[in-house]
């Protein structure tokens, strides 16, 4: 399987939301770099595991857009609670 590279471009609300929580991948060094960048922006982020996890977290980005489009309100966010 070829390596896939995904980047979030932009500092707008959508880019911030996508980049601020939902990261995963198979390259440990790349994930460490992403974690450092997110911390520098002051965002709390969580390592969601390997690239396989993307199938589970990508729908959250779609779900996040619903209130934005319906109410033209883009300042909401998800928060994952760990117990």
C-alpha cells in the first residue's frame, strides 16, 4: 500500500477544528512532529492510533459541519472525554 500524506491547510475555523483533535497515522516520527506543531498552536490533541483509525474519526469532521451549515455557526467543537 502506498504511503498517504494528509495535511490540513489553513488557520480558519474548519482547519483548526480538523487539526486540533483528530490525528492518526503509521509513521511515529511524523505523528510526533504533528503533536509538537499542534501543541505550539495551543491545541489539545490526541493520538488516535494508526491510519486505520482515520475511518472512524473522519466522519466526525462531517458531523462537525452540520451545525455550521444549518445555523451558520462555526465556533463549535467536539471534546473527547476519557475515563
